[in-house]
């Protein structure tokens, strides 16, 4: 069992200059109703952004993003699933996108993934919205198994960008878990460690009544460098506009 969230909250408030300042900078997830109303193209867009950021300069991808949108037809899932093979082959020479064959292939594969899930569940948005936050790691496992290149941290960034309530197991959050006596390794990669992290967040959610996103933010702010947060906030703001 993890230690009480009280000590984590106290450390975060001290580092950020008090309770009011801390709570003013927390990320707000969408409600399940709001999330269920998002169109498929935005899910594919954020999957693609998270995948292209992996192992690449995030700022470069952010600056180049309007060109990605243009090149991939605003991530229209129906249109992309009907593109002929030669159209996909041409992307390797398209300067509007990162010309990486495997990453280009993920756009096609994830378009089909979204389309298939939508057929089974009414919409991809409904599927994501209805997945319980208490089994967030189960959703991450599903994305890794059925999506393309959505394992590891990439799936977590994708879900944060679409503002699904949940946590990101950054170095800071992992340090906070360890500080709270949660027996996890760093980085968190095994099913055992994901389960222990989920159990800790479930415990803290029941203890505090805070959403999982706020718990994750506060944990990140309580320890470590906190360098990821400003960029994530910018990306979430772009998605919601």
C-alpha cells in the first residue's frame, strides 16, 4: 500500500508556492461526455503526434504540425483508409512530414485500428471515454497490443493529449511513487510495476477524491525536474481549441 497522498501534496504546494498556485496550474481532463463527442480524426492526429515525438525533438514536431495535418488530409480516417498503396509510398518523399517509413506506416495502421474499434463500439471516442480510469493500465495495454507503436510512453502521451483522465509515468511521477513507498522500478515497464502504479493511484483517488490527472500532475510537481509540464500544457491547449 502506498503512503498517504498528503505528503506528496504538501511537497508540491511547497515547491510551487502554495495551494492556490498549485491548483491553478493543474491540467483538466475532459468529462466522459465531452470525450465521447470528439471526432475520430483528432484521435488519429494525437496518436501520430505522440508517435513522431518519440525519439525526436518535440518542438520541431510542434512547429511542423500544420504541415502534417495538410499532408494527411486532416487525419480523416475514412479518407486515409481508402488511400491507394502508391499514395502511402509517396509520403517517404513528402517534406511536410517526418520521412520515416515506419512512422508513416503507423498513420495508415492506426487509421484502420480506429475504424475497426469504432465499428465494434459505435465510435472510437465512446470506447475511450467508457474505459474506466481505475483500469487505466488496461487501456494502455490495449493500445499497445492493437494499435501501432502505441506502447511505452507514447500511449500515455496520446491519452494525455486527448485529455482522457489518467496518469503519465514520467521520471518525476515514478520518483513520487517510490518516495511514497510504492515498490516500482524506474522506468516502469513491467506489468507488475504498472499494476502497482495503478493500485497506488486508485488508493489516492479514493483518499482525496481528486481526478487521476490532478493526482499525476501533483505527483510530478512534488519531486524531480518537472520539465515536461509546460510543453504538455501547450499541446493540450492546441487540441482543445
